[in-house]
C-alpha cells in the first residue's frame, strides 16, 4: 500500500510545519491595523453650562 510509505509525506509534513511556525507568524505579527485605538484620558470633560437667554 503506497499510503504506508512515509518517505515523501513525512518531508512534506515537516516542511509545511516549518513554514507555519517560522514564516507565517512573522508576517501576521508585522500586520498593521488601520484603526489603531487612541489612548484616552481618565478625566471626564466638564459639561458646559447652558445659556438660557430667557432666564
């Protein structure tokens, strides 16, 4: 049975895992998102008083 001969398939498996563990993570981690979150302050802005012209 040719499926039981591991010679070519083992090398394909090892090479594919080398690609997955060495090349792809560096490409994924180098990706830059367009919408980076901006750091916000913890201070709440004070509300502006209303100018009631009839009071």
